[in-house]
């Protein structure tokens, strides 16, 4: 298992970054949810520039609930995770139960559920019209948390999770996020986090090309990042190459600062809950839980099960603790 820099550090440091990653994901998801599918001009007309929660009762979306789903699965099986484990979890926790109000979340999740309920198994279950979506990227951070300092292991594990629901660019997007978080968990610098993400996906993939374009213009600000990667005129905003590139572009534009990373992602619109969730996971792992403003972090409670009823009551901080060593045990 390869390590970034000198390794992930002490159990206490790992726990701090893990909490930052998953709490950052949940904060980004809740901040971005109102701006999902909007253009920057529409965001400006409604709120000016989003600088915080725009509702009195902010809540995350399927992004946080699916990340908890994958985190629980990973906590149970660790590095021994198999496709069979993932398929069983999809059936046990989602497909074989009544659906929540969001009917299984995004298009890729809906297509997967339809296939699983028809008796199809991976990788055939991922053969639907949205296998390239950002549905794996949105739930990839727990794999980077678990494989702190080991981007390739994070990428290997998230691909096992993803093969039930995604293929091609959808898998690459998840791998880039997981690897980037794994590097940040070990205290890697900004350039090394981006390099780790690129190192686990094909150089000529759409995801890699978009990610490189986004970070190349990051110093020019969010408008340049958005122009570099957004597929103008395409009706769906959940393209993994686009969403992942926007998230890394926001992270690079902000130089890893948590507040700026998340708000940059939110104000670029498109699939804003996912791009802000990914940017929040990267920046939260990079800076630790202390880098997240308490005015935001304290508003995050247990998820409501709006999309996945079986996840109701779980908190992202509990998942972070499940995926990392207990600092008390090493004391």
C-alpha cells in the first residue's frame, strides 16, 4: 500500500481530518442544495452571492445519505470489501425496501435500483443511461478517509463499490475523489492532492482532461473554472467529469481553504450540492474539522432519511469515527 508524504500521522490527526472530510461533505451538500441545477446568473438573482445557508432549516440531500451508506458498508468490511458485499447492501438497505420520497436519488441510482430489482447483478446492474454520473463521486470520500495516505487503495475500494451502479467515467470520477481525499488525509499539499487524484485514472479520460483544465485556470477564479469544464447546453448537470472537475477547481481556486472552496463550488451552480460536497470533503480532509466554520458545522445533525430511510439517524461524524483508529487506544 503506497503512502503519501510520510503517512497519515497520529490517530488523533487522522480522526481530525476524517471528521473534517465527512463533516465537510455534509456541510457542502447542505449549502449547495438550494443552488442545484441553477446557473450563476440565477443564483445572483435569488440571493446575490451565497455566503451561507439560505434556509433556516438546512439539510443535506442524497449525497450525504449515500456517503453514509458507503461508509457503513466500508466500516463493516474494510479492505476485504467485495462486489457481493456491495450488491447485498444495495438490496438489504435500499432495493428490497420501500423507497423514500426521492425515489432512490439521482438517475444513476434509479437506474441501478431498477436493474437490481429485475434480478441483474454487477456489472450489468450499472448498464443504464447514466453510468457516467457523479453518483459515485458524491459517496467516494469515505474510501479516502479509510485509506488515509494510500490513494491507490482508496481508488481500488471505491471502484468495487461503484461497479454496481457506474462504469467508465462514473468510476473514474469516484476514484479521483477518493484518491484526493486519501492524499489530503495524510497532510499532502495542494498540488499533491490533485496529483493523487489524477494518478489513479487514465490520462486520456474525460475526467482527467476536465480536471486538468479546471486546475490550470484556477488562479483566474470560479468563472474561468466553470467556463473550462461545463458542457454548455447539455440538460443534465450530474456529469461526473464536469462535477468532479468543478469541485477540484473550486478547491484549487481557494488554495484549500474550506470556506472559499465550498462557496466557490456553490456559486458556480450546476450540480451544486455534489460539487460543494466533494470540494468540502477535500478541503475538510486538507484542513481538518477545525477548518470548518462552527456556524456551519453545528447545523449538521443526523440525516433524516429523506432519500434512504434506512440511513435515518446516522451522523457523518459517527461514520468518520468508525473508519479511523481510536486515538484513545493508542494513548
